[in-house]
C-alpha cells in the first residue's frame, strides 16, 4: 500500500494480486479531501480497512457489461 497527502488530504493506492496469474487482481485508488478534522475524525486511522473493503467490493462485482 502506498500513501500520499499534504497534511490536509489523503490518498491511497494498493494492488491486490489474484490467485491465478492476475485473475482477480484489483487496483484500488482513492483520495479524500478534508481527511483530517479536529474533533471530527481522521481517515488515516481507517485507511487500511477502507482500502480492503473497496478491494473486496470490486473483486466481488461482475465486470462491466456482464
């Protein structure tokens, strides 16, 4: 997993490889503005779970057009 941010926003990207030479491989990229808000939450502490949930939803979804 790789991250980037400027102290105000947060971005993550991660590549999850499928079991059979790329079958089921998922790339997740997300960015959020206002990731850090005093007293209102911090996405950095939730980023791994968010990224894993997005990967799971993507992997479980049928390809476009099917």
